């Protein structure tokens, strides 16, 4: 795209005082969010306009704007601005209330799972439990049971460490999506380690490694899940009395560029050293 005229367009909008027009002001705020140094003010402006004027837009269009704002929140969270976890959840809640996240009455399983993850991170457990059950029927029929069970397993694991219930739900997950299956396997890995079912964990790690090799998991994902298996195996073999080995493993985990379970692995190392 050629954006060579964008600054002139921005100035023209200001001169004509068109920022009072929702269809212009909302996109103006979205543009400023990603291009202005005053990001916080731009985000607040965009969020306010979404909530006030969102009903004026077609559902598919306002959904894209919600996603744009939520993606900004995710970027801020990745930059350690944890306050944006609540901001993104508030946007998800508003989008659900408006109905814009549903297409022909169907909620994407990815949106469903992302909302649960967001709610669990801010520990809004009662709301998450209600959401999982309320929107189960909005999922595609062929994905419904698997997505419901996976997210219930996450809720049981995160909210009260009910490992038995979490495992029971995970055993009912039968997702054709490779990444969803791997995410379920990672949760199972965590549970086996935390309940010290090391024999089961050892077998599970071998099966998971074979699954990653066998399936068409490419790029970042293949490297990520391979690293999760590798470092969990190292964690299992670590001598708790070998201080130097402990320090080295912490360093290796911290320096690994592709590792989604970094925080969990480091926590297990910290707990083992108490």
C-alpha cells in the first residue's frame, strides 16, 4: 500500500472538523493508536468510541476494530504492561454483549479459547466458568465438546488446582486441530509434573515428542513444543543438590528464544530450590 498521502488526509480531517463523525473519528483513533507517541490517550479514545458508537457499525466491521484494540492490549501485555489484561477482557465482554464476535450465531473456537485464557489470567474465575458454559452452544457442533472440555480443564487447573477434574476433561479432548491438541498435551504435562506422576510424565513426553515429529507442525510451533519437551526432560533429570546444574538450567531456559512455557518451567525450578 502507498500511504504517502496519509499525513495530508489527517490534516484535512482536522481542518474540516470531521472528528465529530464516528466513522471517521473511530478510525482516526485507531490510526493514532499505532502511530502516535501518545498511545495511552489514543487507546482510551478508541475504547471510548467503540463502546459509544460501536452499534452504528455493521457487526463484521466493528468486530475488526475490537480485534485491533485487543491486539494492542496483547502487545502491551507482552511488554509487561499487565494492566492491559483487564482492558482486553473488558473489550471481549463488550464485544460479546454486542454480538459482534458471533457470525451467523457461531463463535470461533479460537475466540472462545482466547477469551478463557484472558479471563484466567486476570483470575475472573466465576465469569470464565459462566462464559464457558453459556457459549458452548455457540460453537460449531463438531468442535463443541472438545473445546468445552479443554477450556474446563484449564479452568479447573488454574482456579483451584483440581487436577483430577482437569485430567478427566482432558481425556475427552479430541481436537483435529494439531495446535489445540498440543496445548492440551502441555496442560497434561504440567499436571503430571505438579502431582509428581513422573512415570506417567516420562511416557507422556515421549509420546508428545513423537506427535510433534509425526505431525505437520512447522516453524515456530515445532520449535516451541520441541523445546517444552526438552526442558521438561531436563527438569525431571535435574539433581536438586547440584547447584551449578540448577543455575545453568535457569540460564538456558531464560536464553531460549522460542519457549511459551518459560515462566512455568522457571517456577518449577524456583519451587524445587526452596
